[in-house]
């Protein structure tokens, strides 16, 4: 029987306990975890052409519009006006250029300038101003 690292070394259990508590709490209502909701709601963005058709455009982020440390961000300016985050309307979708000239979806971002904010009970992180993005607090 193969034991996980935490099972072989009980001293590591406190490191994993908070994560386990989040997973259990997220699934305790019988509904899907937020991750699964996000994946189901945004699978259409696997094709960057869909994002562009829905009003997303590349922006400079971290390094530039053609890529950088965080991939290529496509932002929907209309969705940035949303006061309440909606799992089906991420404000940004992030792509990684791959060798065959495709853009591979690697993440979605939910951003709001109204707070405190949460999505499905998960609180957002607050970013104050000034920040490296040149945005007001979000």
C-alpha cells in the first residue's frame, strides 16, 4: 500500500489540514466544488476565437500583449463593470501560446472593483492601489 507523504510524516498534517477543510466544506452542501463550476461554465473559452467573439481583447500584463510571466490576458471591459461576480462571466481569460500557434486556455480571473467580494462563498483577495497593474483598488 502506497502512503502519501502526509501519512508517512504526521508532522506535515497541519500543513494539509486547512486545504482538506476547504475541500470538505466546499463539497459538504452536496453541490459541485467551485473549481468544477468554473470549468463547466467556461469550457467554451478553450477556443480563443470564442473569447474574442464575446468581447475579450488582449491587454498588456506583466510583460506584454504577446505573452509574459502570466500568459496572455484577454479582458472583457464590459464585465469589469459587474458589481457582483458571475461564474459564467470571468473578467479575464488567460492563454498560453503553444508551439503549434494555438492559444491554450490556462486560467480565468474574476475581478471586481466593489468589495468585499466573493464567488460561491469564496472571498476574493484585495489588491490596493498603487499596484503593478496601474489600476485602482480591486
